[in-house]
């Protein structure tokens, strides 16, 4: 996969274009360069379905991933510019605009894991309401979290959904669900079920 994603990164870098991490992944998936490697039918791929619908996959802290480390290695070698990959702040501003444009009919949050990568996206609600003073910003229509972290109050990774009420992320009446399990097992099962609809 590295040689294929590098070509997409390099093409953008050469053209002075900049994208978010999930946008680069979508470009690679939709280009068809990975077809020879597929081990499942594309209709069963949640990532491909997300790419086709251009759903935002918000992954701040992406730098602390295998792909982030690979990208950084090309920056260190002088083959790519760090600015070709948009930053976490740009992820938040992208999400703020996307949420504002799409929340009128309800948006739910499906959080996988905890910490910054998991909790960052839902922070858009208090940011818009409190910091941007957009008091008409709606709460999310549901919240579901898959986490294998020990559940406790005051824990960032293991905070229960009800604790998000005090932070202005969820409303008291927002439907809240927590699945305490391994997301690498549970998320594909849920996505496979949803893709059957």
C-alpha cells in the first residue's frame, strides 16, 4: 500500500495541493490501484462505502499512526512537504463547517476508541456553541462509543457518554450507547450490518 499512497501524496505535493488524511485514503481507494489486493467483495467494505459517500472520517492525531509515521519519514527524507497533509486544526475547522452544513436533519457520532482520536470530533459541538457563540448549534442526534478502556468518570479515554453532558458535548436526552469491547471486532460487525440495508 505504501507505494500507492506515496504516489498520491507526491502528486498532491508536486501540484501544491493539500488534503486531510481520510481524503488521501479515499483518493487511493477510488483510484482502483488496490483492486489486485482485495480479499473481500467491495460491497462488504465499510471504508469503500464511506469513500463512495465521501463521509468525513475525523482522525486527529493521525501522525501517531503507521501511515502518519510513513508520511513523516518522507518529510524527513525531503521527498514530501509536511504542509501537504492538512493539520488537526484544519480537521476541526473542516468538521465545524461540515457539521454546520449537515446537522439540520440530525447528525450522530460513532466514536471508535478514546483519547484525542475518539473524542475530538464531538468537541465540535461545544466549540461551535461556546467559542463561536452559535447558540442554535444542535446537539448530535445520537452518540455511540466502542471502547475497551476501563470505564470511569474523569477518564478521557474511558469517560462514559453521560459525562459528555457536563462538557456540553451531549444533551441529557441524546440517545447514548457504549459498547465495551474490541473495536477491531465490533466495528466491522456493525458496519457489515448497516451495509446490508
